[in-house]
C-alpha cells in the first residue's frame, strides 16, 4: 500500500512543483534547471560512487565490516536514479542522499530497524573441517613397470 501511495504521490508533487516553478520563472529557465541538476547530479554521483567503492575495497582488504560502505554505495546509486529523474522533489531527495551526514543519519536509522542474524569473516564454513597445509588432495594410478608403454612416450 505504501509503494502504491508513493507511486501516486511523487508524480503529483512533481507536477505541482513544475507548475509553480514554471509559473514563477518561466518554461525555459525551469527546463534549464532540470537539465543542469541532471548533469550536476551525474558528476556528483560518479565522484562519490568512486569514493564509496574505494571505501568498500578498503573494508574488504582490512577484513572490516563492509555494511557502512555498502549502504553508502546503495544510497548513492539511488540518489543517481533520483537525480536523473526529471523533477524538483526527486532532485531534492537525491541531493540529500549525496550529503554524507544525511547518509550517515539514514544509515543509523535503518541500522536500528534491520537485524542481522550472523556475521563472520575469515573462518571456513562449519560443515568443512579445516585442512592442514601439508595435505594435497589428488588421484593416482599405480603403474606396473612390466606393462607396455601407452604409446604416448618414447620408451
């Protein structure tokens, strides 16, 4: 039900804002603002997305919890989609999601409401016992020296 209301309310808000802003500043400046925010948003999403990807790689290489960088990346991706959607309301939400303190606050808000069952790193799965380093698993066939060569060698 909430998703349906969102899909109805957002376009209505956008249409209302287009009418108000277009009536106040005119058609061409309104369209210019929409196009400019799309270009600015694309540039910001690209820059912040690269930084978020570097933070994610760093958390993996240091074996740290990647939850924060993953959430940042998801919010930046969503911000990019909102900024490419024409409209003032979606642009405002998209720019808010590109603001790091807002992302941190949103992360904390959702972190309190999402419960992670387990999180482990660096340990083998419980159904496989760890293998010693000096064991090599393989198959072999015993060769009888009295047998004729297979034809693949020059014996």
